C-alpha cells in the first residue's frame, strides 16, 4: 500500500469535514430531520441523532448516548474505513473525497507523519469526549469553589472521565484500536478517574496533545516511603510523543489570539482558567516548574513581544525569575519581559 501525504493537509481535512451533509446524503440519509444513531453500541429505537455545526465543523450528535461524529467517523461506521494509521490517509480520506467530489493533491507520506496525524485525531476525540461528560459532585464542588462558570469550561478543554471503560468503548467505536489506546496511556485509571478534574493540553495552534488531572482528593499526606497517601496533586499523561512541557503553555492557543498588548503567563492551570472565566483572555499558564526559551520564542512566533510573568511571591517564584534573567534571556531577544509577584 502506498502512503500518501496531502498538500495543505489540515485545510483539506477541514474541507472534507465540511461536506458531511453531502456525504450522508449520498448514502441515503436526510439530515434535515433526526436520524437513528449510528453508534453501533446504541440501540436507538427513536431517531435521536441530529446535524449541527461545532466550531465550524459539521457533525452528527446523538442526544441519547451523547456521541458526536464527523464525516470520517461516519465513514468508519458505515463502510469500516480506518480512522487511524496509513489507511486513514490511503483509504478513508481518499474515499470521502471521491464521494463528495473534492480533488486531492497527493504526495508520499512518512510513517512518522501518519503516526502523528493518528495521535492528533485520537487526542481530539478524547478531548471532545471528556468535555461532554457530566461532572460528579466532587468535581462540581471544585468548580463552585473556584467560581467557574460551567458553561465556559468546554471551550477551555476542562471535563472529566468518571468511567474509563466507557470512554475506551467510545473510542473503539470511533475506530481506535486497543493497542493504540494502551500505548498512549488511555488505560491510565489514575488520570482518567472520578477523583480528577481533567485539563486538555494543546499545542500552540490549538490541537489537543495531552491531558492533566487535578486530583481532588489530594491532601498532602505522605506515607513512610514518601509517596502521597491519596496520590499527587496533579497527574499527567507521560507517554505522549506529540506533547513537550518545555514547548507548551496551557491555553496559549487562545491567549495568543486575544493579545493586543501584553501576554500574561501565570503558574497554574487553574489560575489561567480563572482569568479566562473572569474575562481576561490574554492569559496562559506554565506547563513546567521553570520557564524555557522555547516558551518565550513561541510568543515571538505569534507576534507577541510584551510578556508579563506572574509568579508566586515566595522562594520558588523568585528562583524562577532569577533563572529567566540569568539564563533564558541569554538566548531570547527582542522581548519585553516584566515580572509580577502575587501574594
């Protein structure tokens, strides 16, 4: 099987996803009214799946089982087309393009290209799943304590997974294999747990590429061996080959679009969320203990030259500021850097 690389792949995928109505009409579906759910695990006796547009992408959503499908998921369910691996490029994209009449420009594609595309699709599917799930009381208490508006959280990638096996079955129904899920830690019951509030991590362009869980039963108590009795405060996916802490900042993809003056960098994910919920969109958060030259150069790539770093007014906060001044700024130039030390 030849492996293809499509010129302007993201643009071509967006174009194909935009043709969901045409694709489904070709297969005899009238999306002007609800249809029976396509999820094979849902015995839908009364049509409950409807057409809608989510952030510019047409999808089908079932209000009975909460499944959302784009055109590629539909191709997988209706024609067993692969949703990942080389077949997604060779077979699924080509198939959808032929049905909806879109001409593709094809080139050779490496195995690494295919693997990265598969991972980005998988992480996006997980991100969409966790923000669609209802919060339990433990999670609701945390959200209320922080005065976060629940309606604002899906846009920020905040959700939950209170049933790991249900999430895995959902992903398998979308076409992702067990080995792919296991190899990328989507069997991690410490992270995908009812005790956690989940944060979707993104690359600088807004593609989901990692997850972090705030452990809501964390109490700081340690056993004799030094391990926390109820687990650490934060739990992260560790095996993602498309995520790097030193090259990422939480919610940067949103903050960089809204920055007309300064970009504010805070220390914690929750601090960035609080700022966004309060109407301050030019705020992102560090993804590591320090600040790297890669993170500051990322600001420059997006036309941001005025950066305010907000640090805790304690010894670690002062140490971070000193590291930036003594080391990081030796390799990063043409940026205005200011510090705010918070009480």
